């Protein structure tokens, strides 16, 4: 076992998923686990699936408790992680699953979060295609700070970026509607997350341009398109499943010369060699069930000529490729390990 | 009991819902029930909820079996109903829950259905706002033939039509993404509708401009907008619930003078007096659970200024307001009964 | 509208279901609605399905607020209702959906609830078959106080009582295992009721003879069997559905002379004339979906000769026949109205 | 990669789960995959989660197609596997996930299956505690034929066997009620397995002593108890989840000297060293979500003194520990590999 990993915020869903993945990782071992209000309790009380770690006690989340590890992964509410990270040594690899260090634009941060910007870290979405060639992956080897993307952001970005990078679709009128599992909202004890409210129900939230993932998606799509302004209508909906995001994303075709062939070719080229992002065979559409528990995104795209739009769809598990798997994948890259090490590709379906 | 109603296709989900509603209707009584492959079996074998009708035998679907009733409701696959309806007397009220008589444009029919057009009937969406004032309701009193709308169509139309009728939104770039319960697909025995495939899964279908509800939505929105061409990107997704449609619909604002106030006013004006369509208070978004089993649509709308779009959302029960309730509502109107007679407004939540 | 009904505890699930049923009742009208911590808020904030009552304000739960109605229905935690009921006039019909007044045995109350017994009221399960003939229904006309049964209790009692009343099964080794929807647990904000924890999960709770519904079931089965002691193993399990209880109950056959015929005859005789309890045709087993939203119990029974046991199964909706419907049914009886008035028999399936 | 494995019946759910596990196994590699009616199609068309095998073609299920592998796993309907296995060489390890070779009692086979008995194979439930010491595990090293247990059987056996082996509970009146996910029923295209019928519904099936898993459970419990006759009431219920079995099993305490301590001690002793069967800490009850996708059983037990019974509960994933994981675990043992090799212990929760 090469390196030890401390987890801050280990009592939550992202924390549990990080621990599940680390238990199966050949080079990363579980170190200290911390929590806020649950400090002093055992992991077993919060994660019945983690049998092997059931007796581990959650320590209070402090820089001291996290010290002495090779890697620290923060699974904390936004605001909390910036403060904590500042107290961790520079040569420790710190990955932040929260939002604090994702945005490069301080004004966008202030507009959507209402607090001072903590600065930005290398962004942990290796498969993000960049305009002019290359991918975000190149920024990660040797990094000691990584901002893990938001789960909705990953789904929308992976669905659409190839079209922007190649110029076959336009960035000025993107519409994304997502079907989201409830674990993305964490363990917040609010009535609308009760099982009785969710089962049999679909409902939207954060409608009308206010969701905090919007500037992060725009940032990614701007990188893909080479700097263009991105106009985005973004609506997440809660549907009755624990895990999973299905992002349906449409954007306008850029011109008459763009057809199904050039569109497909753009996506094929982007993802042909990706171990975790798969363009499905034509005619087959993603289902979130197929990526459950896997660090995998399934993507499909088609052209609606009458509407003058592409429709691109991506399915991910919000806790795996959407959060914990992305953190481990980025840790692998930062540490110089094989990118895919210890990460499941096959979903637990049906 | 004023009138008797025969149901063709009574073994399916729409048929079962029609019977549930008729059992509670003070002026419409259940007459003959028919089926195709299930003829000879009892209703009890197919609809365990219909205790009071459990011993009724399904007769073969023929014009003879349906004769002698005041009302005939057809819940048949498209193609089947046109042929049958042609054999029924002109003075019998016939409501077709299938697609055969919804479209006025024969070319659109041929393009999406690939068969000859059977002609169009008065369209059973009373709340459809028409350009220049008035609603579709006015076409129904005294009608002896009614085309019941498609369930997805009802959701998208009710969500967006007020904005088109008042000109605050534009018809040229409408995007609709729907979260749909499985009962809309009927009892088809196909693997992708098995419970094991659906639970825990969200997936799109009929993507890219091929869904047969598209021309019907365009027809309605054209009526609302006063004849403009409607460009529509339409993507339905299956989510793990038996009933319910949540339609998230966005369209561009028409100009700088249009703001949240004028948008809200358009929707308020359209639905202020509607018994079955409710614009929710600001800040509260529709959930399909709230309309389960009810002939009710919940609607909300907001303006995303950065995206230059309205986002309008409607929730309905696909089997009630989406199909069987719409048929009964239209039958009430056609027969001169109170429009709301016998129809539930309150959903079965949680 | 004959009588007005005040609801205490109207912000909860039982309160919402009471209001749904009252809205459809021809002789009972909604009066004051009260709540504890939610007082001052509107019904619309808690029950999106109750469109017609959305603007009603919840008043604080006090005897004063409840005064001046013909009927008061209490949907409160146990302990709260006894105190409040004592302050209401004797001639007002008070129905308690909580546990305070269900048990006749003060010692059993103290053993399971740990507080002083508030005394018992006429018990609102009209279909409970009593040993020696008669049913519990006879105790309700003219009553001014009614204890509404527990939801699990209703399911287990209706499943098994006919066998005890006729002596074909023995009371000394009853085993009941229930699959329960989450709404029975109310809106408690506890992690194990979060949607993320419930979907995809089945788990038992209150195992090993500690559930508070046990003495109430024993009381009912004792009444059915003519005073015999009832030994009961009772295990409820939470399964991923909002509503519904499926009770699987087994008890030993009393002798060699008892066979499938005499067992079926016992159940047929008990329920032949019941409007809300239906023994299904042989070979067809209850499903909770068929009773969703209905004041209906579906029951089936069979003999397992090798095991020497009957297996009796009942399905109810915990909020309707299990709580709110039972309250309205008892109110009908107490007020001299037709027992079935305003109560739905048909479930909302699929 | 040490050994190659052929899968017969690879298009079904058990086949898919076998392939998922084999993809992660360091010593077993995927060889030929076969199917019956789906022969000629690709795995990708049936198992969207198996991205790495998407292009593999399903061959027809014949002895020829399966030849030349070290291991053959049969995931076929009962009846089919006996015939096929007879054509495979004696020195190839054959594991049958079907029922054909599980029962040692030919009369019991005929009574429940109605056909001639194919004979019995070493039984692949390593953790089955045997009366007088030892476990079923000892029968597996070097075996070339293994009968993989039924999924319900595994859950009930693991829940109760320790009590019978130590004599603290009696075998003469066992009652088991199970909450079962739908994938246990496979991909059968029958209406009652449609998502619309299952979601929101709990219902029993094969009630009254007719389920084919009964004699297999009795056989196991007889082995645990040292030969006593086992009387069993067994009722499975379908609940709305794709995977998972929660078995609630009760049996009578054997005497006054038996208390909570001796009961807990019996279970602790049985499972203290088991890698895949975990007795939970007192007060914590199993949930199927915690074992999703894992080859793990969670078990808990308590004493209900008033009822004179233990209540023992086990949760497994029917496709993993219930079928495919059990096959791989037995293959590991038969081949002399570490028993736990390549098998996940941690469930994918929430």
C-alpha cells in the first residue's frame, strides 16, 4: 500500500463512496476519517455497507487530525474546505470535493455563492476536451491541489464539450435538463428529501438560472469552445432514485454543413481512447442504471435537423464519476499512478 | 345515471383509469367493456383495483359490442380507432384516446405515422389558450367526436401556451425535456419496461425529433401563437415512477420589454379561472406526486434573464389529466354536463 | 353540507389525507385546521395536492381553536391527544388517530408506552369480527369518542380475525411480517427515512416484540377469538414505497378437520357483505397498489398443509383505510350517515 | 490470468452479474458466452453496464460452444442445465446456478418440480453450519461439480442455521417471510413484472407451501440441526427494488434455559470468522441497500420472549451472494484459490 488517505467529512454520502473505492484500491489506504457533528461516532453507524471499517471512529475535522497523510480528500460543504485546506502542508495532495476551488472567475463565485473567492485549483475532470487539442488531464500530474468537479457539471460537460471543441455546435443557446438521484443532495434532513416525498415524484429545483453549478459548466464549455461566452439554461429535476444523473443537453448546430456524420465524428474523436467515458453505439441511449457504482460516463448524441439542434445525453453515477471516483481518478493522476487504478468501470445493473 | 359509456380497450392502463373515473361519476355509467387479445377474460384479472367491476367480462372489440351506448371511449393503439369509429353512429359521442384524429395536417400525420390520415376531430384540451382570445373548450359542447390529446402533449402545451398566446415568448426555439412515468408506455411486454430495468434508472427514448407527439405539440403551440411556425426540440425520459409527467419547457423571451412581471401575468391570466390547471404561487415548483390520480395540472414559470429564456414546468398524471380524465372532461362538455363533474382535483400524495 | 370537521395536526401525512377525503365528502366540510410547530403557515406549504385549501392558515393546536365544530379529528403524536380531548365538549364527536385511547388494558399501555393510561374509547374498526357473532361496527352509532386503529393493526387484524372467530386457527402462535410504506412513519426528519436510504432498500425495525402495535393487535384478536390469550411475533419492514401495508400473517390450524374449504368459508362469511374488505377470488393475491388511496382492504387466505398453518394476507393503504379513511368511516357511523359516504373504494393503480 | 470461464445463459441477469464479477477477478477470465433465443446478438444489447464486453457475440448454448474452458457456469432455467452438464467433461469445473442438482432427495424434487431428478452435486453454500461442527465449505475444494444455492434459500439458511446447529431454536415451526427484489424473477416478460405494476406495490407470490425453494431450505436446515424434520412456512413478497432479499425468519426457542445471551453466542460463533457473512452489532438491523452488488450477507438476531421465538434477519443481494457471487466463491474454493478472491465485500450504498 503506497499512500494513505485521510477523509474529511466521512459520515456523508460522498465520504462513504470515497471509502468504498479506497477499500478496493491497491495503492491507496484509508487513514483518518473525520466528521463535524458526528465526530466520536463510528463509521458503522453511518455507512452500514462499510463492514470492514465499521469500528473506525470519526474524529473531529481539524487540520491536526488530517495531518500526516499523503493525501487528504475533503468532502465538506462549500466554505468549510477553503479554510481547512489553507492549514494543510503544500506538499500534501489535497482534493476538494466541494465547490470552493473550482471557479477561476472570482466575480462568478461572488455572484452565485455570495462570499469571497478562495482561489482556484487545478480542475479534476481529466476528460474535458480543450479547444485546440489536449485535455484537462494534462494539468493533473504532480498537482498537490485538485478541485473535484460538481456532479451535474461533469454530466453536462461530458455530454456537450466535444461539439464545442470541434465547432459543430454553438455555445450561445445551450439548454440542459437533468434527472438527478437524491444522494446528490446529501443527508440534509429537509422534508422534501424524505422518501415519502420523493417516491412516485418528479420535481425541478433551483430553476431559472440560480443553480450554483451554472458558472462551473460555463467555465468548462468556454474552455472547450476556445473562449466563447456560453449561454446556458440549466434545470435539474429530482427523480425517484438514490444515485444517478441523466443530463439531456441540446445546443444549436453551427451551420448547414454540419450533419449527423460530422457530429458523431466529433464525439468519437473526443472519447475514443477514454477509459471512463464511452460513446454508445448509434441508436443506444444511456441509462443511469448501467453506470451505478462505476466511474463511468455513458454518452450518446444525435442531430435533430428540424430543430436545428444536437441532443447529447450523458449518464453518470453522481457519487462515483460525479464525486468520489473523480477524486480517486485525479489522485491517481496527481500521484503518478495509472489513471484507472482501483476504479470500477462496470455498473451494478440491473 | 344519465348516460352509459362503453370502453374499447378496457384491459389496458388507460382503460382501467377510465373505469376508475366512471365509477365515481354521478351521471356516466359503465356499459360494455371490450378488449382485443384479452376478450373473454374478466376485468378483475387485469385491474385488481376495480373491485366493483371484477366480474365484468371483456367482450371482443367490435362496433356491435359498442353499439347502444350514449358514449363510446376508445383506448386503442393508433390505427385501430379510426376504423372502428367509422362504424359507429354519428349521433353517439365517440372519444378517441389514441392519436388517429388529433392532427389537422395530413402531411404531418404521414411523416410521423407512415399511414394515411383518418381526418381530424375536435380536440379535447379545453384549457388550450388560443391566439386572440378564447380557448379550445368552446369547440366541445355538442361535439359527437373528440380527439383526446396525447399525455406528453398536454403537459408541454399547458406549460408553454400562455406565453405564446400573449407573445412574451417566441415559438422558434422551444426545448422540452420530460420526466415520464412508465404507465404511459402501456402494458407492452418489452424488456426495457421491466421493473428491474426501470427502478434506479433514468433514460431517454425517441430522441432527436422522432417522437410522434411532436407534430401535435406544434399544432397546439401554433394555435396559441396565432399561426407561427414552431420549432421544437423534444426529449422524453423514463424515470422510476408508475404515473406522472414533469415537463420542463423553455422558450426565448421575445424582447427586452419582457420581464418576470409580464411573464407571470400571461400565465395568471390564462389559468386564473381554470378548475384543473393551477399556476402555483411564486417560488413553488410542481411535483408529479401532487397530481397523482387527479385531473389536475400544476404549472409554474420563471424568467432566466441570463439565458434569455422562460422556464415553464407542468406536472400531470399521464393517465388522468393526460388521458382518461381529459376524456371524461371532454365528455362532460360535449354532453352539456358541468365540466368538472365527477373528476378529482386533489392528488393522492404523498 | 351537514357537519363541519376540525383537524388537529393537519400539516402531517394523516392530516393531509383526512383533508383529501373530506374535500370529496358530501356531508362533512373542512373547518379549522391546526398544527404545532407549523402553526401560522399555510396548508399549501405542506400539502401541494390540496389546491383547493392552499391558502388556509394552520392555527395553533388548542381546544379553543377546535371549538365550535361538529367533529374534531386528532392526528397527533400519542400523549398529545388525550390531554386535548379532555378539554373538548362531551357532545362533540372526537376521533383520535393516535394511540392514546385504543387499549383497554392499562397495564399493556404502560408496558409499551411507559406513561399513564388515558382510558379507552370505542374502537373504530367496524369490520372486526367478534367471537359469537357481531362486529365492532355495532359500537359506533351515536358514539362521541372514537379511537381510530393503528395502520399495521388494521392490516393484521383484518387478515386473521375470521379464522380466530370461527375457531379454525389457533391464537397461540401467530406470526406477522409486514412490508410497510414510509408514510406510516410520518414526516419525522430522521436519516433512515431519507429517500436515498429507502430506495433500493428493505429493512426491518422494532424487531423482537417491542413494537407498540403489538398489544393492540392482541386485543383485537382476543376479541375475535373469544378471550383467548394471543401470542404474536410481529415484525414490520420498511420497503421502498410511500404508501401501503402488506401484512403476511400465519397461524396454526386448530385440528385435522380443518381444511382449505372450512378456512375459506370462515373468511367468506366474515367479509361477504363488507363494503371495504374484499376477499379476493382464489389464487389471486393482494397487492398494495390496488388499494392506493382507497378505503379498501384486499384479503386472501390459503392453507399450507405441510406447515400446518394458514397464510392470510391483507393489503391496505396505511393513510386511507389505515388511518384517515377509517376515521371518516367511523365518523359516518357515529353521525348516523351511510357508512360508505364519501369514501373511495377503487385504488389508484397502476 | 489463470483460468477461463464460459457462461451459459449470459444474456440474463445472473449471467450479467457473473460477467461483472469475472471482469474484476484477477485469476478468472471471461471465455465463451452463450444464450438461447438471444444467440447471435451482442452482450452490449443486453447488458449496457458491460462496456468492456459490449461487442462479444452470444453463441448458441451447446456443449461444443462451452468446451475448452477450465470452468463452465450454467445460468439456465431448471431442466436445461442437467442435460447440458452431462455432456461436459468430468474434469471441467461446472457450476450450476439453476436448481437441477441442489436437492439430495429425489422424491422432494419430483414433488416440487414434477420431473425426474438429475442427481445432486456438492452444494455451494460454504457458510452453511453443519450439526456437530464443520461447514459446507469443506465439501468444495477439488470439486468438479457445484450446485449453486437458490437466492431465497441462501438468505433463509444464513439467517437461521446457527440456531439450529447449536440447538437453541427448534426446527418444527419455522416461519420465513421475504421481501424480494424483482431481478430474482429474471427477464420474464410477464405483466406482473412490468415497472408500472411493481413500483408502489408489495405483493406475495407462491403462497401456501408451493414455492420450489422450500425443500432446499429444509435440506439445509436439516443439515444444520442434525437430521431433524423441518417444518417451514415460507412466503416471498415482491417489493419495489431491483435487487435484494430481506429474509425475516422466526423459530421457537427450545427451552427455558435459552436466552438472548445464548442465542447471540450461537450466531457469533457461527459467523465470527466468515469473510462474507456478518452478524451486525446488537441493535442494528440489516438493510438490503448495504449489500447491493456485494457478495455479503448481513445478519441480525434477537429473542422475543413473549412470543417464545427468535427473529433472525438476513439481507443479501440476490444476484451477488444469492447467485453469481456464490458461484465465484465456490469456484475459488474448488480451484484452490483464496475463497475471497475477486469478490466485493462492500455494498454500493446508498
